[in-house]
């Protein structure tokens, strides 16, 4: 089947396009660093506006739980964890909000065996003594029972957008939205060198592009028109919980 060429704009291409939009052939020029910051900022802004509905940020990664520990820290580029699957044991771990997890589990490390439940419980944070170059904000989860040996899980996740550095880098925003990325980048550069009227026109176009991107992403969510909280989804789907709280004896002396 014949197909049209897909030719995404690189970071360098985007910087050239944005400078052409802002300069409009005048003799003044924008610094590459400033333009690059505007492009990265625009991409971060678009992804933040989309929230969890950006399909292009979805991925499945493999994570390995360490035997003898109920805790796991995801890579810093993971923003949300959708589900965890233990393929070796053909089992999807059931998510519990932190309050229910605490109500059912006195200490996640007391139960040992195949992990059945998981919860999110915070982020890695940086102190003032650490280097500013150290990454922080990594998502942490806890599972129970605690695995007795290392186990691999498949995690469906939503990623955070990265930062383009080299001219050969490509944005995470898909090809069909890259004109919108260019427009928002020009808007973030402010009214510099384009005049107030052109700046206002660019703002209107940028916001139209944002609406277009939102519609394009949200309406493709498996038939749903909006994001649903986990608890609401379970109620609407009529699903019955399979959670069985471990007994006090099991938590103190092992077992599930």
C-alpha cells in the first residue's frame, strides 16, 4: 500500500521555523538558546494541558522487583502507572489507594510470596545538599506480599515529556501537532519583533491548536470522552472488588 512520507521536524528544524515566524525576514535575530527554551517550554505546556490523555506518552516498560523488599522506584520519566502485570504468574496486580492499602496491610514486608496488590506512596525528593544535576521526582510504589526473590513485571505507564538538547533530537509531540508546537513556541517568545497585533493573532491560533490537539487525543480514549477516576470506573463497570484483607495472624506470622 502506498503511503505518504512522514517527515517530523527535528529540534533544529523547529528552531529555524520559529525564528522565521518571529523575525519575519527582518534583520534582527533570536538567539538559538532562547528559541530552544521556548520550544521545550511549549512542548511541556501542551503535554501538561493534555494530562493523562496524551496517547503519545503511553508506554509499556519492564520493571524488576527486588526480592526481600516491598518497595520500587520507577525511572524519573514515568509520570503515572496505569497497571502492573506479573506475566510469569499470569496475574494482574490489583491497585489499592493508599488509605485502603494502609487499612488492610499493617506492614507490607510481613507478607511474603507472590505480589498481589500495589499502591503509590510518594516521590523521590532532593535535599539542598545534593547536586542540582541530580534528577528527582521519581514515582514510588509499594507491593504486598513482599516478593521472596526478584520478579519481573510489565507496567503500563504514562511518561513525562523530555527535553530536546541536540539539533538532531525530535519532539515527543506527534507529526500532526508539530505546527501547533511551533505556534505555541512563537507565542511564548512574546511580542518581541512581531508587534502587538501579530502577537494577538498568534495567541488565538495557538489556542485553536491546543483545542485541536485536545480533541484529537481525548476522543481516542477507548471510546471514553473523558478521563475517569479509578473508583468511578469500577462503579460504572459494575466490577466487584476481589480484595481480601489479610488477617492479623497472617500479617504477624506470614502468609496471605
